[in-house]
C-alpha cells in the first residue's frame, strides 16, 4: 500500500480535516510547498475565517503579498467531508483533542477513502491504535504530529503502531522532507517522543518550584544560558559526548539515585554499556557518535559554536523583547 506513494508528486491533493489553529497552519504549509489543499470543517465560521487567519502564517514564509495570497488561495474550503476527501492521497486530521471525536472521523474516513489513501492524525496525546479502533484498513493510519508553531518548528513526529508497515513510516519521512521539515519516528506510547522528553524536564522543574528550591528567574536563566544553547546546537546525546565523559555521567546519575532513591536517576543500561566498552565520548573518539577528526580541533570547534550562539543570545535579548516581567 505505502509503496504506491514512493514517487510522491508535488501537485497531489491533501485534505486537512479541522480548520482550527493547527489545521490552518498545516493547510497553509502544505499549500506553500505546492500541494493542492482542501480544508474541511463542520463549522461554517471556521471555513469563512480561514483566509484571514492563514495570511499571517503565509506571511512568515514570504514578504511578497502576491506570494502570500497565492498560498492562501490555493487552499479550497469545503464543508462536506465526502467532497473534501475526493482525489486526496492523504487526509490529515487536526480536530479538537477529543478521542471519541477523532474515532468517529476516522471511522468515516475509512468508509469514504480508498484503501491506498493515507489517514494521518495530528494528535498530541492519543495512541494511534485507539484512534483507529473502528477503522477496517488500519495499516494506512499513522500520526503526523506538528510541534507548535508547526510552520516554524522543523521537526514533526511520525507516530506508528504495531500495525503500521515500516514502508509507511519511510513514506512519511519522505513526505515530511518534501515540506522542508524533519520527521522523527517513534512507536505509540504516552507522550510520544518530544513530550516524553519535554515533560521529564518540566516535571522536575515544577518540583523545584513546589519545594521552593529555586526561583522562576533562576530556573529560566540556568536552562537558557547552560542547557539551552548546548541542546540547540547538538541535542542531548551529542552534547554529552562533547561535554562530559560517560564515566562521569554515570557517576552523577548513580550518585543522585543513591541520595534520592528515585529510579528515574538510576544509570540506564545504554549508558553502562558505553562505559563498559570504553566509548566515553570525544575523548576516546566514540560515544553515542563516532568522531573522525582531530580531538583538539573538535573541541575548539565546539567552543567556537557555543561562543557564537551565546553572543547572539546576549545581543538578541529575546526575553526582554517579549516585554515580560
């Protein structure tokens, strides 16, 4: 089934179901990249206001008013789901985050769309298997989850279930690449990938606030000027390779575990295996990643990148420009 989309054409039709904020973003993004887009909603007011709400999104892609209008006008509004899905190679659902609402829509989409039409959901919390509970051709259902603001943040989660063929996941990667985004795949589980990571950090931060251990400003400064720049440049695993020995990382996690008894801090098998193999990071030439260049030059380049980003952050003064207090 998924193989039929291997040579995806840039003039194919996509139906977006749900004309709220995320549906508006998704439809406009698809239009920007040349797809023929139909957006459907059962509330006439949402369709009537689409163009007005889409223009600021389109304007983030182009300063040319003609380009903006072309992006917006390329999206056709359609109240009838049956008419909206006609001729589409993919239907992307982006309705409110209510499980029964999504189930009912996918049940209807399963009836209206031929078996080779991909049915995608933008769910941020529900399992794909739960959404597709009443779908007969479940193997064409997967999650394509945008991270707000979806037209700017370049990563999209590809959520797959036990019944999702690997070919469809790879098809989704190729499709997402066609809109200049990056697909990251993970099996269905609570929190998926990004929220699982994000709320692991936030939950700990909420605990610090509850216990009065650090102020709001100190927490934000600590993350913004230490963790944040490194994660933005390299991600967590490459950062660890570049910054700290795996032996030290393991010792720190074990120490926190011994002091707190919190299983979340217990050194994991993946980290222990690296230590046992002697793959400690840049200092040994291999950690999570393999380093091919000269170690000293790699460290110097690390420092150049970090210095440049921190200089930009200071000059940008981003938080103050938001006028918060």
